[in-house]
C-alpha cells in the first residue's frame, strides 16, 4: 500500500506478508513483459487454504442470497413491501458474491490481476456499488421496522409497495451513479497522477483515492450507520415498553382487539430483532475497514498490507451472513429452502404454500 501525504491509495493488489510462508524467488505476473508487476505467491499449503476459505465465502454468498430471492419472489405469502426490500438487499449481496469475490480471491492469493484493465475498473465499480447499496437497503429496512413496531396496525397503510419501490430505486441508483461517476471520471485520482503513473504495472489493479473522497466514502457509510443505530435504539425501547404492557394486562379482562394488537406487535418485534441482528453483523463486518481507511488517509498509512487484506475479506464475508441469519431465525425461510432444494416449488400452485406455522 503506497503512501502520500495528501492521498489515500487503496491498492487492490495489496497482499498479506509472506514472512510466515516459504516463498520462491521473485516472479512476475507476466514473465515476458518488462512492465509486469511482481508476483509473490504463497507456498502450496496456505495457498490452497486461502482459495478454499475465499471460495467458500463466494459460493455461500451466491447460493444463500439466491435462495432468499427465490423464496420471497416465488411464494405469494412473502410478497410484502418489507420483504421486497429484503429481496433487493439479497440481490446486492448475491452480486457481490458473483462479480466481486471470485476475482478478488485470485487477486488476493496470486497477488496479480489476470482479468484485464477494463474489468479491473468495472470490478472496482461493482465492489463500491453493491456494498454501498447494501448499507442503504439496511438503513431503509431499519426505518421500515421502526414504523412497524411503533404503530403496527397502521403500518400497512404507511409503508406501501410504492414506498418500498422508491427506497429500492434510491438505494440502487445512488450507489451506481456515485461509484461509476467517481471512478470513470477519474475524480478519485485528482492530484495523484504522478503517483498512479509510478505504481502502474501490467497485472496490477489499483484504486487511488485522494483524501477528500476517502472522507466522502466514510460519510456515506457513517450517516446511514448513525440512522440505523438511532432507529434500532428506539425500536428496542418501544419493544420493552410493549412487553411491560403485556405483563400488566390481564388475559381475562383484555379485549379481543387488544389481544390482536399485541399479537401483531409481537410479530413485528420479532422481525425487527432479526433484521437488527443483520444490521449489527453488517456494521461489525464493515466498520473496521472504514475506520482503517480514514486512519490511513489522515495518519500516514500505518496499516500493514496483510491487515488490510483481512479487513476487506471480513467485509466481503458479510454478503454471505444474512442468509444464515434468516435461516436461523425465520422458520418460514427454513420451510422455503426445503421446498426449493427438493424441487417442490415446480409443482402446480406451489406459490400458494402456507409457510407460516401460525
């Protein structure tokens, strides 16, 4: 990872230190090219382990999120504005696993980029777009859950399919426009031309980001994060108050309408808790990376390259975590998975299957 007093360089070819592994003599990514980047391969054992770990994450992100999308889109019982947001979030994570993680696996293990300059920039755009889209989706999901928990009976009239569609469109459009306009206009490299030229070699894939854009990237993460933390704090406060109300309410004297309201509130609190865990997993995965990026930009790039690789792969692995969270907490998702993997969704009227135990 290169340094500069007025810039931050995200070196996508950064690799962990090989001090712990036996390394062969210096090799080049392209042996017959003078401008080739240096290749620093792992020894066979660690190399195989890293391919297995990174490859497993990519497969889990693709297959797990595909199951989430298929479940929500196929079964009519799951067609709700809130679930459409979840399906769109799963789409972003699915695309991370499909278009980002496999190529990053080769880059991280081989320390070379073998997929061409054009896809290098496109790969970086996909990375920024889909990961940014994920946090915007999670922010809107947290707001959706707050509305559902605070006023569950009026919630269906407040968070409609139209509102959900606008949230989805905003999440995707802002992320894509921001990443592609930033990287394809070269705004991120303003003031770093000499540095980029000096570090450019065949077989490398680097993203240079000046200090101003590092700060903007951090804000695009920090502001939605602050919204989510605030909203979920209010959600759990409301949940606590509702639980205390249930304890005070006598089953013998409670009206039928009150009991129905409490059942609805309980269901919404459970959904909020599950999605709150998904938000917490996202923050724990991505917060170390963003904190490191801001520290590197303003305090002299003190992060060792192997630490950087660890942080970015922890962040990537978040795309594989949400399906595991849903599978653990949602019985309907467990049932949907069984119907999908056994092929029973191909039966007539399978979309009308009742997935809820209640």
